[in-house]
C-alpha cells in the first residue's frame, strides 16, 4: 500500500509513565504501537514482558506491534497473544523452525511478522512470504534505541518490495532502527510502508509527538 504508517517504539518512552506515553503517541497520530521485547540472551538488553503488554492494552486501540527479540520464542507466544498483541514479529535467526513459529502465531489468531538482522540476507524469506503479514528489516543491530541507520539495508528493502509485488501479496514492509526525518525519506523511496521510530518520535517530550510523527511521514 502507498500509505505510510508510523510505529513509535516505546523503548524511547518514559518507562515510569508507559500508559500515558502510549496514549500520547496514539493521540499524536501513531498507526501502530511498537513494543520491543528483549531477553538479555538473544539481544544484550532486557525490556518488558507480556504482563506489561497486557497492562498497556487498555490505553490504546491502535495495533499493538510486538517485536520479540527473544530466544527461544515459542514458549512465550501464547502469553503475548493473550496479552493483546495484534502483530507478533519473531527473528528468523532466533530459532531453528521459523515456519512452525509463524504458523503457531497464526493459529493463535494473530498476525505473524518475520524480522531480519542487518547481516541476514533476504533470501531466507523465500519460503515464508505466504506465511507472514509483516516483514521487518532491522536497520540497526537489535538491542538498543538511538543507534545509527545502516545504509546497506536500503538494498534489502528494495529487493523485498520487488519480491512482494511479484508475488502479488499484501505484506507490510517495516523498517526499524535509526529512522529519522532524513532516513525516513530513503526507506520510503526504497519501498517500506511501516516506519518504526523510537528516538525520532519521543524527542522533545509529549508536546512534540504529533509534529515528530507528521515529519516522519514525509
Ligand atoms: C532496537 C529496537 C528498535 C529501537 C528503535 O532493537 O528494535 O525498535 O527502539 O529505536 P530508534 O528509532 O531510536 O533507532
Ligand atoms: Zn523494534
């Protein structure tokens, strides 16, 4: 689709006021609420679990876009589904049976997403296109907000967009990491339609969220 969706990553929100922050970015025009789940094992940071997702659910009706950076992931899918996730994205690198994991997400009634680290080639997607609603291209190495955009990922975004179109599928192509007003233009031109933005959304505090989100749409 041509419409650009903005998914603020609440990793850059004030964790002491998470409910208010989710409400604020919802009102400021966020399309999805991007929730980064890290386990200190698959990635070198620890964030939040399913109980926090559940606690946030009453604060917004927007799509909860849950990015799982955890391994193993299969034992936790049901908890994240029950917590109110809409999209559940897993890393292709995080487990040996990605196809099974994506099927499990679909069987829980949720939209499956697949994420690729910067060093992972798009070819791993070849037998998964039919099984996903979202493809996430990481444009930083996962673990932290506020890192710089890795330019080589633009080629990957272009290649995946071409493949989605050739197959005639309706799949969100999401980019996560180092997205700001400048890199947003580049990822949109490359074919992404969902932009995750942590620091670029939350900088300046609540009074700036609407302006920040609008600027990212280009
Ligand atoms: C990184 C997370 C990102 C991160 C993006 O592992 O997946 O969602 O919060 O933060 P920014 O937009 O600040 O690069
Ligand atoms: Zn993320």
